[in-house]
């Protein structure tokens, strides 16, 4: 059952990261109005976020009760909604997604859509380890984890948009301009990820527990996540400082290299999301 729960978390994280990340990227590119195709894509992701949130809730109840996913255990679901922070978190997510759907229908402008979608992605912080905290420390952890989720979504959305651009044979000049323009926002996202990631780790393990992390399965998967993040940083740096000048100089001849780099970076991002989906179900102190 844990495998089903992890799969549900993974699908939900990918959906909400794309939902928030794509409009953040378009906003960073100065694209304030959305084409019908982009509106349809965001609407599909928003509806997917609702469906996957319900699937995740049912999988969480099944994992807790040790029962099959279908039929859903309504008693445990009710307990989760009423007696844990999950109910408030899901209510906030539903409101954010419903607002986004209304904006898509009535006023499809990128800035408000990006803000509301980022709030939807930030709710992921309330259903993991951060949501279990109490008092001021719990709030600090939730805020840090929420910012971490939004920054990760911004990077992931940029990868999806850039990969889609090169797949559609967008000109080398436009690709180079997009990479260059996003570099500032990407730097901000990386800084937020590093700072909030450090805060989250300390909040989960405690200062005294940091040395022992390497002896736990949670810690080893966390180290693997950090290593994959380092790989993404190297690829992003290569894209910015090597491939962007090549695109400006060599034109279309450099596009295959960019296509390969973005595909690998996206694969690393998906691997990180898979690890995050698993880490959120684990006891950080449990032995391997």
C-alpha cells in the first residue's frame, strides 16, 4: 500500500508543480496574456490537481488503515479530514484551484494565475513532515516547506516550457533569449531551494540528529536527492554559460545539445520528485 501512496503523491506533486511552474515561467518571460491552448492546459492540470488530491486522500486512508484503496475507507477519510490538518490544507487547495479555474474562464491573465497556482502548490507543505509541527517552529517549517515547493515548481515549470519549446522547433535565438531571461529567476529559485532545504532538514532531524541521518534510510534518500539537485545545478549552469552562447553563435546547430541537456535535467527533476514523494511517507529516524 505504501507503493500506491507514494505513486499518488508523485503524480500529485508533478501535477501541482506544473500547474504553478508554467504560469510562473510565462510571467517571467513577460507573457501576460494566455493563448487558448495554454488556458486549456492549465485547466486540465487544475482539474487533475483536484482528482489527484482526492486519490491521495484515499491512498493515505488506505495506508493508515491497512485496507485496499477501493472501495475508499470513508471512516478513516472522515477522521483525516476532521481530526488532522489535512482537512484545512485540502480546503485551501480546493479554494485556490477553484479560483484559478474561475480566472481562466473570466480573466486569464498570467500574474494572478501564477500567484493562485503557487498558493495551491504551497499547500503541499501542510501534509508532510512540516504539517506535523507545532507552535512557532511548526509555522517556520511550514512556511519554509511551502516556499521550497513553490521554488521547485518554478524550476520544473521552466524545464517543461523550455523542453516544449525546443520540441516544437522554436528558433535558436528565441531559445537563447528564454534561457538568458530566466537565468535571474532561476538563480532566485535555487537560492530559495538551498535555504529552505537546509531549514527543512534541521527542522526534521534537529541539529543533534544531523550526523545520524546517513545511518537511516531517510537520510540516505535525502543525500541522493541532494546529489540529484547538484546534477541539475551543473546542467543549469552549462545551459546558461555554455549552451546559451553557442545558441547565439551557432544557431540551430546547437539545438540538439540543448534538447539533450533539458531532457536530462527534466529526468533528474522527476527523480527528485519521486524521492520527495517517498520521503514524505517515511520516519526520518527509522533504521534502513
